[in-house]
C-alpha cells in the first residue's frame, strides 16, 4: 500500500469513527479537512501503519475539542 492509500484509509477510518461518536457533527465539518491534513503530514513524515494513523487522527480530533487555556 503506498502512502496516499495509507493516508486515505486512515483518514476514512478515523473520520467515520469520529462521526459515530459525535452524531451531531456535519460530515463536512472544518475538522474534516484538519484531520486530513494531519494524517497526510504524518504519512509524509514516514508513518505507514494505517491503524496507528487512524488512532493518532482520533487523538488529534479529541485535542481540538479541549478548550484552550490562555
């Protein structure tokens, strides 16, 4: 599996799980593009494990939910 396939599979898995957990989120939410970018960056950095990328993507999305402390 080449890098674009890995990124695409990881993205699809992470986003679908996230939507299952957060049913009120629109499928085209801005977090979708952010997740896709995050996973692509991880692939470009050399990550090749689809499952690990999906989990890291979910963790990334979770981090976006936390309120920032200024």
